[in-house]
């Protein structure tokens, strides 16, 4: 057992901040990779690929700007071939309302713009470009609002109904992974099936984390805080508990009290273990309003498409295919 004097412990590794230039370089490289892979599948249709990238960028900018407004640090935007894009960042604490707003502000602008463009199309502005852009905006963002982990719809459901219940989160992720695997199998989309299997590994991660949390609770260790809030003693304590629960990793590290040459790998694991402090700040009325906004974002544009499907098919010539 470690002693209580913090100064006797080696200094914990410091997190290196990322400058904005580095973020844009990573974003640019990920976009190039995304476009390259997409182009290898849909050759010569560079206009369609550009539209997809622009719509995903609009979506992720909604997340990015909202997270930045709430004070998130080290923000990163990354495009992932065949999957889409994502924004990541770190914060010391967050509220229930903030989590829902961050999740909503990705798909909501796209749903609104797509609906407006589609209504314009229905009211005389009938050309291929407006129809294609509106359909892409609506389809991509409606799919993203599907109540499955890790989509924005799943994040909204989680923040509304079980923001602090890890067991429910685990079963929700398991259910989501099974749905994704089944959809991938039905559509004969092998990459989607692989993604679903990776989600199943996340469930296994939940189980391992629960054992570590139990060990930390036995020594009355507070793991609901940020990495910056850890003292040197705290870092080496949670590091020891993590290694005790991962003997294969522990076996390749020469000493528990010496920084490993690949210590960043352990830092990343510890950061994932630390839980974000979540403030439950929504009343029942506010939850109802958010739920109605969420449902309207799916139902209204879906009805617009469904009720005008014959016109869409006739205009695009799909009926002749």
C-alpha cells in the first residue's frame, strides 16, 4: 500500500496540449484519406463525394462549436472512411443539458437545412442539385439520430434516461452492437458488421472497468474527476489498480514506481477510466421538451420524404431503374 505523502511519488506524466495548427493538419489528412477511400469505391463521382464531405463537416462543426462554447479543450475533428466523422475533446465536468445540446447540434442544423431545401424543391425550385443535397442532408442526419450507441441519437437517449447508470449503458451498447451486426448482415455490408463486432468489444471493456471501479471503491478512491485533478499519489494508485487487473500488461513493465518507456499508453487507459462529473440539471418538463425536439427531428423530415416519395422517384428517374 502506498504511503500518504504525495511528494515521495514520482511526478505523474504531464499531458501535452495540442495547438490548433496540429488539429487542422490531422483533420486535413483524415479528409484526404476519407476522400481517397470513398473515391476508390465511387470512382469519378467527385461531386457526390464533395457533397458528402461538406455535409459531414457541417454536422461535426455543430458539435465542435457547441463543445467549444462549453469550454472543452484539446478538440479534434476526424473523418473516418465508411463510418463518417467525429469530434473529440476533454472537459473536467459536464451537465446533462450540455451533453444533449452537444449531441443535438450535430444533426439538427442538417435536418433543418435539408427540410427547408426539400420544401423549396416541392414548391417550384425543382432541380437535381437541390433535391440531391436535401436528401443527403436529411438521410445522413436522420440515420445519425437513430437511438443506438455511438450515434448522436444514442447519446441523446443516454443523457436523457441513464446518464450515470453504467450497467444500463453496457446493455444499451450490447443491444446497439447486435442491431448494427444484423443490419450489416441484411445489407451485405461487411464493414458495418465489423464495426458492430468492435462495439461488442466495448461491452467487454465496460465489464473490465467495473472490476477496476470496485477495487478503487474498496480503497475509497474518487475516480469521478479529470486527469488534471489527480495528484502524483492518485496517479500511481489508479495505475497500480489498473495493472493489477491487467496482469499481461503488468508483466512487461519493469517496475511499478518507474515511468515506463510507453507510459503514454497507460495514461490513455487511466484517462478512459476516469469518469466525467455529470450534473443532473434537467427537470421532467425540460426532458419532455428535449424528447419532443428529438422525435420531431426524426418524424417530420421522414414524413416529408415518405409523403412525397412518388415525386422523388419520378423526378430522379428511379422508377425506370
